[in-house]
């Protein structure tokens, strides 16, 4: 696999984002601009991974960011960081979009699946190359192959666990547990607390 | 699904990898399982780290567009009764959400808003509930906006179309009653009418039972809206004569 050059840029998070969110909830547009600078790249990255299409992912990113502004008062600092709130919303919206498009199009399920995912090993490779954070890349490598592929396809491509099972030709129960134990291993490797 | 199975869904849930039915079952379980809830929080925060790592530089125009849009979008008031934090906010905004929900339902009833069309896929009501609630909430906000204006047009064949426009929110809601189910492989698509140029405003999803949909995108300078029948998935531009054209009320 090609090794990506690691760019020593920290896209986020900065500790003051939670405070910014409080200001945003009070209608402070400058605070929102600062929040945008910190998070728009990640929001777009999440949407781009799931939707693939440049125009659609920019559209979803835009919708998400406007929704953050509109619903900022719902953000509760005691339930998690602003970064978590915004990026969870971004992923949810991207996934909603891709699934509604598929439902509306009533495309052949299998064709849709394959359309969205080139070969899965290629997907995981593309994803790794794009990742900016050495730590995340390193931790992804500590997963087993099935854990790695399951987590990557679900998060970065927005597949349901049933679709992941179908694509990898493994039983549903296996995917369920791999998604969980894969994420648990990542959590421990990254030292995530919540 | 057995409880032991449900517990293993924490990972899939945190990754938004459950379909509606499983999600509803799991969320039901989550209410009585504090350890699951804690695990979900941690795994969701882990998923966020994957998102941060995938950052990609946004085009400069995106920021301009977002900043332009937020300047025109009114923010929601805090969800609980909190002291007014912004003097700019009009008094009317504080009455959400319960009041607005009632207003929306009343409006829907007044419009004769029965189910728009039959849909055959019986969906788990719980699965749809939370998303429906969000949609209802946004629709309610438009309908309850102090400057909301409504217009109803007969579409022929007993069908009626109603649009509700709020200039302050820059959003519009479309509702239809008595519309036939679209032909197989077709969908109803909504459009904003920008002085004769049709701008896509989303699809009516027959799988969603609500008669009212929030039109996608801003109202902007649109003078009205239209509905066409399009191939599944929708079109960039209308490919058929409009089923309905409704001027926005002023």
C-alpha cells in the first residue's frame, strides 16, 4: 500500500470549540465563522466519503453547517463536545442522503452497493491514504482485517451492517460483533473517553 | 431480537449502520441499558475521530455560501424554558415546539391533509418516529412562522396542492391531498420557480406518510413552485409538463 505523506496539520479540535458553540447559539456570526474554519473540512470529508459525488457532498456539508447554526441551542456541553455533535450530525445527514437517494431511485440493491463501493480493499486503501492523522491510521492498522473493513465500509462509505455483511460475504452476526469490537479496539488505541 | 444480540449493536448504532427497524429496536433497548448508552457515547466519539481524520479542504465558495445563508436563517430558541438570550428574537419564536406542532396539525386538518398517497411498505412506526418528529418540527416551524402565508390550488381530479411560505425563514412547505400514487419507477419532484427557471426542491417520498414536505433549499427569489413527474431519483431539470404550478402568496 502506498504510504501517504503525513501533513503535520491539526484540522481540529481545539478546546475552545465548545465555548464557540455557546456563542453561536446566541446568534454570534463571528463565532460561527470560527467554528466553520475549525470543522468545515471534517464535515466535508465525512460527506465526501459517504456520497462520493463532489456537488452532493458540498450540498450536504452546507446543509449540515446551516443546521448547526439553526439548532445550536440544542447543543449540550454536558453530553459531549461540539466536535462530536457536529460530526455525528454530518455523518447522519450524509447517510440519510445516500439512503434516501437509493430508496427513491429504487435501484437494484446489489448494483447500488457495488456502485458505492469499488472493491472493498481498494476502499480501505483509499481511506487510509487520505487520513491526515497518523494516530488514526496507526490505530486502524491494529484491527483485524474483517474489523478494519467493516468499520471502514460502515463509517466512510455509509453502508448498513447488512450491506457490509453482503459485500464481505460474512454472516450478519459477525459484522455486528466486528463493528463493535473493532470500534472498542480503536477507542482504546486512541484513548477516547466520553 | 434478543437482548444479548441488541447489546452487540452498540458499534453498528454508533456508526449509523443500522436500518430503521434495527435502530428502533436498539433505541428502545438503550433506554433501559445505561451501560449500552455509555458504550454508545464512547464508540460514537471514536467514530468522530475517524471523521476528523478524513478532513478535506472545502472550496472557499462554500464558506461564502454558508455565511450568506446563516445570515438569513433564524435560529431555534433553546429547547427548554430558558431566559431570552437574544433581544433580536421575536416573541413568537418561543412558542415552539408544542404549540407549533398543534398549529401544524390543525393546519393540516384544515387543508384536508389526509395521507397523500397510499404506500404499501408497512414500516415500523417506531423506526420512523424520531425522524418524522424532526421533519414535523421543521415543517411546524415554517407553518407557525409569524409571516407564514398559504395558498391552495386545485390540481384537477379532486387533488389539491397547498404551499406555505415563510420569508423570514426563507423556507417553504408543500402539501398535497388526493394525489394519485406516481406511476411505477416515477416520483413527484418539487421545484422552485425562479422566474421561469425551475430549481430542484426535493422529491416527495411516498414511503413517508406525511402529507407535508419541507421543500429543499431556500425560497430565495422564487416566485412560485411546481410539481412534475420524474424518473425515480429525480432530474436536474423538469422532463415533463408540470402537474401543478403554484404562485407563492405575497
